[in-house]
C-alpha cells in the first residue's frame, strides 16, 4: 500500500496531534521527537515494517526499537493507530499517569508490542544489535521460511553520542548485520541547545569507518524517505539512515528549538500547531479516514503472518523453534548426573573453571545458549562445550568475541534475550560490572534472562591490584531489584547456580566467580539443590551453639576453617553458605531464623565491603570484610593483609563473645 | 639531544629487559605492551616529553598518561631510567609485590610521577582529555609563561575500542585540544587474539571524523617515529599517532602474538630475547652507558624547568597560581553569610535549585571551579554564578557542555582534578551514575576532588519512570571506598554539603539532589555546620523516648511529619538527618550512640532500597524504602503508591512498638 502525500500527511499529523496533546494533558513529556519523526515513522510503519497488530508476539515480526525512548508518544501513537489492542486511547489519555501502560518511557513489561525498555540513551541501538544477531543466528538454525526479519531503530543525537553507540555499531559493522537499520533523527538539537554546543563530529563518516552503509534523506519528504529506506534495505551492510528533520515539526514558533524537546508546548502553541498542520480534530480524536488508512496499512503484515503460519505447519523443527521462542528449557534438561559425579570425585578448581566445566554440559544439552566474552575468553572460561565462533561468515556459531566492549556486550545480550529463542551469557571481570551496569539494570528491569559470568571476584585475583579488585561490587549488585547475584563456593554450588540461572525466565543473574582455586566444600550425594534457597547450613555446630558464620564464595572454606578452630576452643559454630541473598530473602521467616538463629553471634565473612551485611548480622554482629580499596600483591599476601585468615578472624569472634 | 640508532636501540632494549624480567620475577604481568612500545616511548621521553625527574610535581610539566595501564612496566622503566627518585630498582624487582609502588597497574597515589591510575581501559585517554582542558584553561588564565605544556597518551586497541573512547575523542575534537597527542600501540592483538576477531573498524577514519589529525609511523623506526611526533606537535588538532608495532617485540617465538600480552615469557623465551636484542646484562641491571644516556636525556627538562622557575619569580599572579595548584581554597572562603541569610529567610526549593543558589556564591568566590553537565544543564542547575562556556574559541570559560557523554565527562573531571589548579563539578541524573560509575570509582581510588551534581535523586522525579528513578544508586555509591555521598534535605544542608565537598582535598563527592521542592527543615541560626558529622539530630523526642527516625534528603521532612504524628500519639520520636553515612561512620561511638540510641526503635526512611540501612537500624529495626523498580506517575502519586507517607509509615511504627 503506497499512499500519496494527501493521505499520508494527515496520518503523520495524527502522531503529532496525539503526541502534543498527551504531553500537554500529562503536563510532562517530550513532544519534539515524535513530531519531528512522524513522517519517517509513518512511512516505515505503513510500508516497510513487517508486523501484525493482531499478533504482537509473532516470532518473525520485524523488531522496532525506539532507542530515543523519551519520545515514547511516537510508539504509543504508532501502536494505537496501527490497530494494536494496546495501548487504547484511554491509555494514551492517561500518558504518564499511575497504572497507564503509556509510561514516560516505553516499558517492554507494560506493552506487548514494545520490544524493549528504552530511555537510558544509546542502549536501544545496542539492544537492537543483539536482536539482529539473534535473527541471523536463528535464521541459520531454522531457515528462511521461519526466521527472516529486520531490526529497525529510531535513534536521536543522544543515542549516537553515548559511548555505547561506538561499541554497538562496531559490533554490528564487524558482524555485517545488514538487516539492521538505524533511522537517525538528525535534528541538530539536544536538551542544552544546538548539537554544535557539544559536538563537531561527522557522524556519517564515523559510521562508514565502522563498516556501515549510510544514506540520507529529507525526513519530511515521503518520497525521499522511501528512497532512503529502499537503499537501506538493499544494502548488505547495516545502514544508518540520516533523516534530516525539524524537532517539534509543526509547532509554529517552537519547532526547530530545544524548547520542544522535553516540555509541553502549551495551549497556545498547540492551537497554532493545529492551524499550521490543518488538524481540526479534538484532542485524542482521530478522523475516521485517517484511522482507516492506518488500519488498512496493517493488512500487509497480517497476510505475511498468515502465510508464515501456514509454512510453519509443515516445518519439521517447529516444536523446537516454538520451545525456544517460548523460553522453555528441554523437558529432560538436568545437571544432576554431572553434580553427582562431582560428589563422587571432588575437584579443587577456581569457580570460573567450575563454570567452564558446567558450561561443557550445558552447551551440549541446550542449543539456545550463545556465549561470549569482552576479550577475556581465557580468563572468564566462557568458551566451552565445543561451540564455535559466531561470525559474519557463520551466524550459526554460538560464541561471540565481543571485543573490549563490556557495555555493548551486556546490551546486546539484553537484545538477544528479548528477541527470544536464545539464552545469552557473557563474561568480563566482576569489577567491570561498573562499565556495563546500565545494561545490567536494564536486564533486571526488562526481566531478561541474561547470565553474566563475572570472574576475578575479589582481592583473590591478586597482582592486578585495586583497579581490578571488586570491593563494593557484589553488595552493590545485590541491591538491584530483580537481579540474582550468586557467589558460589565450589564446583557443586557453581553448577547449581548455573541451573538456577537458566531456569529464571524473567530474571537475569550475575555469577561472581573466583580466579583462584577453591576446595570443594560439599560432597554428600543426598544434599542436592541446596543453592536454590539462597543460603543453607553447610556445617552444624558441634559444641553448644554460639556462633553463626555466614560466608559466600571463596570465604566459605575460610569460614569452615574458623568454625573448626572455634569448635576446638569449645565454641559451637555453624557455617551458612550465602550463595544468593536475594533467594534467601525470599524464604519464609522460619527458614531464615533456622539458618541465622537470633540467639547466636552472627558473623559475616566476605572479601568485600561489610556494608549491608548487617541485614543478617544485626548491629551486634560482626562483619569481616574489606572497606577500603585492595592492593597489588599475590592473593595469599592480600588475604593476610586484609585480615581474611582464620588466625585473624577467630580472636575477633572470641573477643566479641566475651565482650 | 638526538641520538643515533646505535645509542637509542639499547636504551629501548633496557625497557624490554626490565619489563620481561620484572614480569618473570613476579610470575604475572604484561610484557607485550612495554616491549612493543619501547622504541616509541624512548623517543617520546628523551626528545619530546617536557619533564624534570628531579621535580615530578613541576606544574608546567607535560602530562604522560599510560592509558594501557596493564603495560605498567613501561612507565616504571621510563621513570627509573630517566632518573626519578622512585621507583628504585628495588621497587622494580618487587613489581606486583605487597608494598612495592610498582603495582600491577600504575597508581597515582603510589608514585609521584604517575599522573593517573590506569587499567580500566579507555579511561586514561578520557582523563588525558581533562588534563588537556585544564592546561588550556590555566593557560588562558595565567598565560604562556606559566602554563604551556602537552598531554601525551599511550593507548592500546582496548582503550580505543571502549565506548568511553568515543566520548573522549568527541569532546577533544570539539574543543580542538591540539596539545593532546595519543600514541596508539597499533599491534593488531588483543587478549583473545588478533583484533580481526572482534573489530573491522577503520580507526584512523573514525578519529578523522571526530576532528582529529591522524599520522602513522613504524613504531620500531626511530626516524619515522620522530617524523610522526613532529607532525603531531605541529598540527593544531589533537593527534592520533598510529604506531605500527609488534607486541612483545624481541621475543623470538612469541612476538606478534597474544601469548606476550598478559603472561611471563618464560625463562627460555627470555633467554632467546636477550640473544635476539643483544642484551647481555643480568636481570635488573642496566649497562652504564645506557643508563647514562637515559639520565642525560633528562637534562633538557631540567633546564626548561629552571627557566620556567625564573619566569615565575616575577609573575604577578604567582601566589594565586601556586594556591590553585596546591589545591588550597582562598583563606577567606566561606559560605557562612549565605547560610545565615537562608536561616533568616527560609526557602522551599528543590535541592538541585538550592545547589544552583549556592553555586552562585561559590563560582563568584572561587576562580578554580569548572562546571558542566552531560546535556542536562537546565535540569541539573549547574550553570550559575555568571560563568560562561569553555569552548575551542575561549578556553577561559568555566562551563563545559559535555554533551550526552556521562562517562566521558566524569573521566575528564578526574583528569582536570589530577592536573591540578581546578575543582571540576558536573551533573547528570543520579540514575546515570550507572553510566559513569567506572570513573566515579577512579575519582575515589585516585583521591581526586571531583564533585558530582546528581539530580533527580529518587521516585520524586515522577513521570519519567523506572529507567530514570534511582532505587539502589545512593546505597550502592555509599559503599564505594573514599567517596562521600551526600543527600541534603534542604537549602541549608545543600550549602553545607557543597562546602564540605570543596574542602575535601583527597575525596570526591556525590551530591544526590531532588527534582522536587523541599521545605527548609532548619532555621536556627546557631546550628551551623551540622552536616559535617554526617548525621545530626534535627528534632529531639518530646514524649518518653521510644523511636529514632533516620532519614535523608527528601524524606527528612517526611520523618518530621511522622515524628509529629507519633508524638501526638504519645510516642517520643527523634529525627536524625543522615546527610552522609560515610562521615557519620567516621564519628566516635559515643556520638553515634547518642544519635541512634540502642534502647529505641530505629526506623530508616529513604525513597530507595532498604538494603544496608540495617547498619543503623539493626535486625530489629524498621526500614522504610523501595525494594522494587519505580513507576511512571506524578511524584505525589508515587510516594503514596510506595508507602512513603506519614499515613502509611506511622502505623507500621506503632505496630512494631507493640509487637
């Protein structure tokens, strides 16, 4: 369906009107972007985007990412006008109000057709890279008849200026993700004013330098937009479509200025806009012909979906494809045999190595994992199970060399998880969660099953020193909502943690893993699945119960040592392995009280900040940890320097008991 | 002093020998980079770098940043060979051992001549941008005779691939920082293998697109290196010098491979290298002629410094320059009058606005502040006191439009603070500390006085929703070592916090400021300087003492409301404003116990995660907060939804008391 300007202009103006009216009603929001990109979006959605409003979860739909998420009224308008069940006009009226799915920024958990949560700039583009990777990988696995779609992004100057943009487009260019197209809202305005205040970059040249195809168009000329999109679709490289636009297009006195970016236009300007664009309809009303043109445009996608559906009926791998897109693990998936084998033959390995060992199992049993590392493959031990590299020449590969791009990696993993059909995991050093924290938070907010394999998890990494030694990191991640942070103590806990992580359909996991070898602390075959309650008793008190030692990861065996020494001195001490505080906090009060009885001295031992451990030890407990930066030296010297030895800890406990 | 190859080659080989031997002795470290860049570094340090080993703190020295910090043996070698007092050869022998200043990565707090701590990739380049800004700004303020130096960076592929690189070079190109030169160790190798595994970028074209001058050289040909450096020095733009090198140059079987990157070469390979480069000296011994050539090269800088010193003697602004470089505030600096005026005429403003009000005072009284924002000037309220923009045309300006580059901004501020003479402050939304956390951590580790103006500090920002609402951020920053996190409750506390921040010579500060208006909670003129103890009692209990309410920022006035209601019900309640947990933790036990008596129910109230508040409330206390993501709605609706009202809180306290 190709309409002429007379029919298209009011369709685009419907976006402008809804956007300015909704922002005005909410008395907050961003009208400038939706009004500026209305023409481009109209062409894209009515003529290019493959989607079926009746089936927002159609697996082979094109993915549309509004990376400039503040312009959320653009996508709410597009969804409503195209005929999606949600948002309704009532939802749009309640833009930015409590309970409306039309939140300030688009949230993937509020509207089916919002592919991902955007707002933190640059991450939309980077997630789209992950979606485009997922598409090519699934295409390689399941064929053209099943997976054959594009990824479209609308991005603003902010998205392009953020550092993560560099990482994302570097990855996309390298992997030749030709089915990804970024529509750049090139309006030369940011919040502070003209872009010339802060940048002099030749953006097109930069994209070209990174292996992208670049095409420009007048973002307010329908024919020119079509020409550019045709070219973008035809080119084998990922494309940047530079759409020259006027921010707030239509607003008579404010268009082209930062005044339209993030504030209501005001009644007078809105009235002026109505006149200027010839829009007579009342707020939140769309003329019948305009709506009917929008709705008609969606028929193309409905037909495509129907024929796709038909093809699926005879597809041999349909069951497997549907299972993967549903995010279900194979019914027979289990790591029990592997764990039992460890029970029989204990190993003393670093938990990063233990992670590699269990990945050998996992990657053999699951076809949906895609691993990777931000240039620390040999250190993160993430390449296992015989998986080969995913490259521009072989999208069937299951291992991504992300390069030195932690943030880009994490966001790409979000995109893969949200696309569906893939469980991504990726590694870097735990300390560099600081580099990708913005994306870890979006994993959690978006309820995306991403597994972060974060190794070198404390001063135990030794000589690399304080820049590389996490101190506050584990605790600071534990307080992020909807994120599991697991710090396993040995190979068995590591396997249990991996299984828990894989079974979280709506939660990401950070695995904090040691560089140094750790003894296996558990080898009783009947004690299975202990980690799932977050914390469990590894050692009961021998003498009369006085002390509860709570430790995680590499400090669990230290706690066992302390307990042994305490028992020798007649002090009964139990040891609790705190694998995951979040899961422990979810247990009932009786279990929690059983693990950490109120009538004992509770002592936390973790080679990191003590801040926060008081949740479990109280104001009268004892917290053993490190509240300063680390240092450069062999690990054993550091554990001694920072007092993380039984010799240093036990006397403190005795003193505290005697105080 | 220009030496021929016969003299230069052994000088460069001294770096190679020291590097491979130190890494071997430590049995960990990175020999590949120092060996690969030895020739380039030798030319740079002996013929271009303006420095005087006898005076590492000479204000007008060139700044040298080893952005590829893992190659730390390069700078340790250079410093020792050039004749700096530290590191000694004994220090180098103890590379990576406890107590040696030759840590795994270069630490600015361990060696005078290490300008900044590097290791977290990309940040060295970005800090160098800040140093180069500082140089131009101080040049504008104090003239060519006093400030006229260059900033040199050695960076690897990792530094260039990180997202922050894009932000940093974008800023440098825009500000035309022509006195900044980046020497890129172009060896085509990363940890995982050849760079072709993960990138296809035309790096030179990318730098050119961002306003940089680019020149290439053979990094092992002394004459060619000189040619390239001459060109870099001559060009008005910042320069990227692409030095084509062989990683691990000299190692007969391993050079040119990732095997040399991050592991000792091994005895056999080291012996082979000695033969290959003709190095007969024993480990940690440098032949006399070689050492004497190195030491002679430093005379150039000593002479320059002497003539600079002479010029200073007659410099009218010498005192002011020295004060600023020493990091001392003017002796008469005080905000007392301003604070007293607020006591007299209380204001109800957002603390971000209160910050602007006090900045009006500060920027008028101090010439050393340079403000800025990552494209949120009007929201962060950071432009105040009549300061004008710092631009390529006017380096005398004191306000930087950083663009949408949070990480780049934070790292640049670190560079400015470390350069000296400047107190940088910059703003973004508090939630985007996630974007620049890696640099905030380096502010703390490097003991750099940087002030982060982080506004929109809770769900109080309202409609922008969960992507923009900090939940875990304040607490997660509080646990970072050597960082002050302050959450002032009103205009008076905001002023006090600013003064505390400015007086921290060795500590960065994060100010968490509200978007929404807050009533002034203090107006007793005799109560000055309360914030400096971290927490103080704002309201004494009226009835018999039963409850201690501990709140921060926008929840302090809510706590006062709760206390009022409790008193009405006969429950004595004090209110403690917890402005800064770190400062409170530094107080003596008596003061702490006086503020939060053990015999009362301690209740924390903060619109963020409750995790960690148990430090002050214990296991039997009550923590009021938000342990999920936020939502999009007007702020008042959100405070109600999340139970942050006196109506919701007081009954919980009563219940707890009755339990």
